[in-house]
C-alpha cells in the first residue's frame, strides 16, 4: 500500500457540510467525489487500457454486476482548526451591493455553515497496482491545485491549495495534466490579472462573471452610482436576449444563459419564470462548465482563474425549457467568454 499526506489551506470560505447544513466540515466522501469528477472529466489515465467506465471502476470501485468491487483509493481527512460559522443573506459578502453578493445569490434564502480559513490534512492511500501510484499522485496534484468543495464551489467558494511546504510550479502541473487522455480537449485554464489576496481575486471573478451575465437592475454600477452602459458589459446583448425571453419579447431567438448552468429562476415583475433542463420528473440540473477559482502559485502569487470545462459544455441540440416550453440554446455566450481579451492562458 502506498500512502502520502498533503496539507491544504483554504483560500476562500468553504460551505461544505453533511446532513446538518449549518455546521461545515471537510468530508472525505466529498473529496472522493471530486477526485472521481476530475478523473472522469480528464478522460482517465493514458497508462490504463479499457473504457473510461472500466478505469473508473478499477480505481474507485463499483456496485455494478452481481458482485461489487471496493475502491482501491482511500481518503482520510483531518479537520481544520477553524470553527464553522453560520452565514446567510445577512452576511456581508452576500449583500446585494457586494460583488460577491452576485455569486452568493442562492445564500439569501438559506443558512449555511462555512469554514472561513485554516488548513486540513488529506491522506491518500492506494491499494492497487504500484505502477499506477505516479498517476494517482498526478490526479491528486490536479485536484489540489484546481479543485474546490461545497456550495458555490463552481463560483469561487471552497477553493483551496497546497500549503507552503508542498506547492508545485506550473511546469509540474502541466506534467500532471499530461498523464490524462483528454486534458487538453477537456479544459482550458485562463486567468484574470493577478490580485493582492484571495478576497480580491474572488471579487475580480465575481465582477467578471457579472459583466457577462447580468442585465437590468443588476447592471447598475454600485461603485460609481450610475447605470452601466451596454458597451461596459461585454455580455449585455446576450443577457438582454434572455431577459426579454422571460418577458415574452424574445419568442423566436436563441437563448444563451442556460449554457452556463441551470435551473434559473427569473422574476419578471410579479411573475416567476423557471428555466429548466427538462420537464416532468426528469428536470435535473446542468452544472456550469465555467469554473471560477482563486489560485495561489508556488511563489505566492494570487491568480483569479477561469476554467472552461469543454468536456461538460452544453450538449448539442439540447433545448432548455422556459416554463415548460422548449427554447433553443446557443453557445455563443460561452464561446465569447472564452476569448475575452481580459483572460490570459495559464497552462
């Protein structure tokens, strides 16, 4: 059995909990789920033969067939020292006038426990073939540098990274990504200008996303106290088309925002519109393929990362349902965000 231990530091507040959502805790099952997600997203290891599903079963176990197989990858977590605190819509970062209030909008009608900072220890044990140990370490390297946990983790919260004693340079991360079948096709990792700290990076990411997605009252420039002009919001035309669709003014044109995550609740005067992935009992969710991450480099630089997960982009020919009625979806907004000149390639 191979064993290694990583000390990780929280970069942004983590809303990760078990059955009691008011008490945050870093949980091993959550980390296992994230490791599985990254393995699947990156297409499995180049060193393993067989279909991705078979590779996944070999590493993480399966309940399929007459007899299940146990996981060869074991995860243990030692909790951080910082206590859990409760956050809700009255918390400063969720205030509508805060940049982060835009990405913490769902917190306004919930109470969640959060761990604001601190470190925790992640221990990985590998019981499988010794020749795969290097690839397992590559998987952990990708997860610990680009992963996150919990509520709003795709929007910059629950981000973490290796503590000072085990940081890796970008060259090492590129080597780790090269161990996977589809890393270059699955991900595009880009960054906004570097920030002085993780809180500033989170604000930078929130403002960037809002510039592409918001319209109407949310387009008001809270800093300068005046409405933003369409030219100042790169996504204004896309947002306006979706806004108008909810009001019935755009009945035939494509919609865009659905490709960035569903469901969406749009309130139009006294009417509530529901944008959903399917109808009936199969509504489900569509998780955003745009991940926001404050990232701390080996030399201590703080980068606001925008990760485009092409492997999970909007499915071709899939419609969205606006109040139960099908609407066509365009990926033009998603593609425009990818070529935003404010973003620079990371790896």
